[in-house]
C-alpha cells in the first residue's frame, strides 16, 4: 500500500519495523524486508513529486558553505536524491576501511548484490570491467606510472522512486506513507525507541509504534533528527553531528600528450559497454587513482578525471607557442576529486530558527584544509606524466573547490560508544532498537561516490534485521 498521510484516517499504527526516509537506503531496506512476513512501514516526508513547501524543510544556515547547499543538493520526495542522481558507481577502496570496525571484504558480497540491483558489472572485479572496456576500445591509452594507475567508473543512473514504486505498492505487508515527516522520537527510560510521530505540513499526525526503527534520511538529516531527540543526551562519543564530509573537486591541471604517444590509441571518454538491445546499458569512464605505494599512502584518497579539451584553454598561454599546432599533441583537462580528512569542526548542529513543522533548522559548518596535500599529489602527477609520456603539464591551485553534493559522516560507525555514534551493525549505541542507514555512518569518505556503498550497507543492515527479527 502507498498512501499520502493527508488521505489517511487512522492516528495510530503498529509495525515490526519502521523505516524513515524513502531514498536509496530506505527503499533498498523496504525491498529487502518486505519480502518476508514482517509488517514494515516506510515513511517519506515528501510526496511522489517535488513540492517546494516540503523541500523548504531542508533550509538552514551555512558557515563556510552557502546556505543553499542544504536545500539545493538534496531532494525531499519519494526516491530521495536518486531523483537527480548522476549514477556514478564505484565502491570505496580497501584503504578507506582502515578506521572502520570491519574491512572491505565484509562488504564485498553486498557490493555485488548492489551492483546486480543497479544493473552494472561487478565492481569488485575491476579487471573484468577493463576487459569489457577494451573489447569496445581496442588499445586504449591509459596512465600507468609509479604512483598512479588507470581505473574505471561505471555510470548507471537509477531513479529508485520510479523504478521500485510498483513493486513496493504490491507488497501486502508494506505500508508506504508519503507526506509523513518525522517530527519526534519517543524514547522510553530503558533506552528503547517506542514510537515516532510523523506529520503533514498541515499538522495531521500519525503515531507509529514498532519493534525496530531505521533512520535513512541522509548524511545531514539523520544527524538533525538525532540531535533533536533524547539520543543526544545519551551519546558518549561526542561525535554526533561531527565529521561531516563531502568530495571537494576542481579543475586542477592541464597537460599535453605528444601525438606519437597517442598514435593508434583510443582516447579517454565515456563509453557504453552494455547492450541496449539486451535491456542492459551503462557507461564507463577511465580515471586516474593512486597506487598502493608508500608515497601514495601518505595522500588522502582521490581520483583524477581526464577530459580532452581544445587548444583554446589557458594551457596555451602557459606552455607557449609549442602547442599552436594541434598536430603536436592532445590537450587534457584534469579534474581532481578529493577525499576530505575527518575534522570535528566540519559539523551539523541545530540553531534556534525552526522550520514549518517546528523542528530546529541545521547549521552546517564546513572548511577544506587539505590544499597542500592536493598540491603535492598534482606535482607528482605532473612529474610522472612528463617523465613517462614526454608531455607538459600545468598545475593550478586548488583554491576554491566545488563540492560533490555527497553528504557523508555525522553518525560515524565504530566498535565503541566512546568513539562512534553507531555500532558495527549500524545500531545507535545508546538505543536498543534504533538503526541508521546511509552515508552518515561512513567512518571515512574515500574518493568514490557514495551511493553504491550506501545500497550495500543497507542490504547488510537488512540481513542483520532479518536475523534478529525472524
């Protein structure tokens, strides 16, 4: 059943599991859990389409980032931010799990399941994806140097709201409520979450009692809801809302590769490696990432996107008259996409101003402090490209990077309640039956886009909930 709370007559319902948020994580959990005999409720703040008054519930205060980041980079309706997801798919790297309570191998089977759901090649076997790419692009030009390697990003955008709506509606033991914004968490004295209250913008309320609850509202909103509840007083880590991260990026270099190096080569570009006729199509893009070397291990994680550009760029002035003749070589623009180091000062907190439902708005504090590390990476890249290909490279300062609109951190995962908000199963340490899904639990951001890992973690959480609530 899928119904708007504006059209629902009852004031109280009960369920085995209540899921809060219908984006990639929430819909994945609903699909996984509703295929059993459990009674599941899925609450979505928005409707089936964009509605500005509901979207405005995201508004808040920015410090170090424009306030519009809070309401323009997220979508508050069924399907969540997958409604404008670009579809970049790559798991976190093994090195990204160094501070997590489990390693990369723990997630491998779930990454494979997530890839199957999205209809992409298994990203845990990148050599197989490269083989598919090379079949379509014989003798591709790739960068393989001491500290840098070529890898592939897959791209397959999937709007979860459109893709899975009919399936969710058909599940007899699943109730999906739209226009149901959670405004209150009701905890008992024993550290259990007994119920939540959801409301329409007009103030119509629904009281939901359940055995287990999952927050799946994104990296900013998960923290906002917890900070506005009794959970904040029980948090022993002091990390609730802290460690917010994103992926800063900027055009950071341009370089020229001589024509003799590229002769007969397939140049870097987006390329289809699927078959539209078979109902399966995706794209890949060759990018450059760090090798597992002693030098690269000191750097934050990153990847470099290379795009061919005409000879009308600033590189022309920077490198002189040599490149007036396009036959000399090919010009490439380099966009650096960076991991941001964990910082307590990057955080989500509550302010006195309130939204239309009376919930405190958030303030997002953000500052990027790793510019010197980026400069070091690009200097190494410039030297190694020049040495290996005889090209020339101009590096730009990483002064005003844009953000990738990936909301990460704020409810970090860990083993101990003194250094993390959720445990190894994504359960809030201070609550017996409240879980968190999504990139807010990431212990580190890595450089990869987070959605594939979000889906994998949601599948892992679903398996855990099935075990404890058979």
